[in-house]
């Protein structure tokens, strides 16, 4: 028996999920040129697989109409597709942010390797701080839960000796849904301002 569109789509969805998990693993990974190349390749693969997923979805939904699927089955299909689209969208945001991070890291390295005139040649030292592990409930945008979330986050993270960048990285792990989307929007704005400042003539 030939595989149905739904079965074929399920296989494609498996590929999409594996690619997304690979991309998510880079959220807490410092970006290097090799990592940037790997993400570029994964972005291409994700785009191809998601296009195949969307094409198969049209066939699946046509089959469901032909077979007179129930309202519950149709709603489950809608939810399934919407969840997949959200996962792909989140992965694209991560890739966009991490590629920009790699770009700015390269700029920072270039500046750090160019000592100021008259500055003594002293070896550079890099201090790393491991982010503390805390149990903090995720914040999904409900204003009624904000105070509780911020108090726990402030006590565990914001009030610590971590750098601002480390605190910011830690915060994004606890933001979900629309709140997370807003956070990434702010990050994009920050990166844009930094680009302007970097290339602005003196």
C-alpha cells in the first residue's frame, strides 16, 4: 500500500523536529565561524523540509475534507500545523540572532586585537562565569504572574554578580510565547543600533 500524504508528512515532520532541536542547542553556545557555517546549512535544510511539510499539509487537508473528517479531527489538524509553524518560526529567530552574534563577535575580536596607540602589550585574560542553576517558573505574558516571576528571577539572577549579558541570556530562557517574541524584537532593535554605531563615521 502506498504511503498516505499524512504518513509522508509525519516523516518530514520528524526531519523538521531534528533540525529544530539542533538549532536550539546553539542558544547557549558561543558563536564561532564553524558554528555559523553549520547554522547556515541547517537553515537551508529547515527551509527545504518545511516547504515539503506545507505542500503535504495541503494534500492532507484535502484528503480530510474528502473523507468528511469530524470537527474535532479538523481542529486537531489546525493545532498540529500551527504548533509546527510556531516551532519553525522560533528556530528562525534563534538562527537570525546567533548569526548576528557571530558577526559582532568577529568585530569585537578585530577591535580587541588592535591595541590602542601607546598601550602596553599585555596578555588578555578572559573570565567566565557559570550561570547559576535555579528553578524559576516560565513567564508567558500573564500580567497577574509577572510579580511572582520577577521576584524569583530577581532573587536568583538579577541580584547576582553576573554580567548584564549573562543576566539577559538567562532571562530569555524563561520567556515563552508572545513575551518571548517581544524579547527577540527588542534584541533585534539592539543589534540594529549596534550596527549603526559600528559603521557610523567618526
